[in-house]
């Protein structure tokens, strides 16, 4: 048998073998995209930072509009995206909503991003 053909056949076989890492499933890709979209906005990053720096690691929605110089509906929209992405949790106290980081959520998001 021709040695050149054997080398080509071996190379073709190697390139078609699966690697050691597994690819993302469709559900994992959806979840990663949702988190990345939530983190892709500078205002949402600032909201996460403000909440994390708040007393007790939480912040009232009433304290979040002024630092961002945004209206309440816009801030509420950004907060909803962060809650839906699993990064913040919301607790209603009387007429106000308080937001705090979901424990381990930022670390899990970083691990997911670095694992891509």
C-alpha cells in the first residue's frame, strides 16, 4: 500500500474522532446565552455592582434609579432581566422590592463563560 495514502487516511480518521470535551447541549447554550445577554448591558452590570455593594448585599429598588440616572420603568426592566437570568432575587417588603444576588450565581456564570 502507498505510504502517502496511509498517512492521509490516518489524518482523516484523526480529524473525525470526537475530542475529549463535550459540546454544549441546546439547553446549555440557551442558558449561557441568556446569562451573557443579561451581562452584556453596562447598566445591568452597574446594577449588579450596586446591589452587591449594598448594605447586607441587597438594595431597594427605590435606591437604584438615581445612581444610574434612569427612569424607574427602565431600571425595573433591567432588574427583571437579571432576575430572569438567575443572577438576582427579588423580595417584596411592603410597597418596595429589594434585590440581592443569588448565592453562587456570579461564580456559576463565570464558570459557564470560561467553560465555553
